[in-house]
């Protein structure tokens, strides 16, 4: 049985990805720093191992990796999904706020990938890093978030170039607006309408739709796909910065 490690697995895209891996016959190690939510998510699932870990903290990542070295016969896929969203004007983004975003969204991807690199090389496994449409196109209020996700995109390509000789594939998924519970709670009707108008498919994506792309990239069906940046965004990136009213 293949094993996937999924960070940010307690909710949202991470949990949807976990469930799809399980449906496809994988074992999943669920990583999250929110202990109560992780326990709640993992308890009803079979073939999972839940590990409390803050991916932004090198010491915790090292402890997690040591545990997995003993408990996992192989690590066949790593999904770096854990992230924080902090949106605010550039003028209000001080260094502390910047670092809070970077240490999870970028440092966490680097730390996890480095910690599990040897296991992934042995298995000729796959890395899928979750960035964002905000890393592909600039937007207001996202100076830290967007920059962190753009860096994840480039880190993915660095990994693909250097790890390819070991048979490890690295790809990046950039979700567009996704109808998570959090998004639906904080997006006003005006924001929802504006997104619908700007997205060619005229709707938000679902967590399961993003998870399907992630699990495909980890599967043997994507055995010749590496170094790719894939926007799962309903065509949002393709619209560029043109006004929807002029389409």
C-alpha cells in the first residue's frame, strides 16, 4: 500500500485530498498543527495516521520525520498543503505579519520536502505543492500571501530539476477561488458576484475538484509530468487583468 503525507489535512483541501487518496487505496499520514480538528477529522477514517506538527517549526518537522522514518515502509507522495491566509494592505503589512505568512506558506514547504527527501527518493515518489492563483497574478491586499505562493511555484520547479534524476516528480497546483466554509463565510455577496463574473466557468471551485488534480499528479497516470504549474481555477488566470464587462 502506498503512503501519502498530507499537510494541513484537518480541513478543506487537505481533508478532501486525504479522503480521495483513501478511496484510491492509499494510506495517508495526516499532518496538522490544530490538534482538536485533526483528531476530529481523522477519527472516522481508516488507514490514516495523524501527526500533530507545525510545519513552520524545524524542530517539530524533524521529530515528525523521525517518527515517519520508523512508522512508514515508504513515503510515495508528499502534499504540501498547509498554509495561512492573511490579507491586508501593503502599508499595514509589517515584518512580523510578513514572516507569519512566509514561515508556513514557504518555509513549511521547504522544511517538509527536505525532511522527507530521502524517503521520497527511495520510493521515486511525488511532491505536490499547493500555491494559489494569487501566486500567478498580482492582486491588492496580498503582498505577503501572493509573494509566498509565487515563491512556492518556483521552489517546485527547483525541486523538479534537482530531484528528477532520482525519479521524484514535483508539481504545483494553484487553486482559484474555492467554496470552502471559510471563504463562503467571509466573502460578501458583492465579492462572490465579482468572482463569478471574472471566472469563465462562472462559479467557485470545490475542494474535491482541487483534490482530484492533486491525487492525479501523485498517481502513476502522471508518471511523465513534473515541474508543472497547474492552475485549477475555472479559467480565472486566462482572463488576465481585463475587465469582465469588456468580454
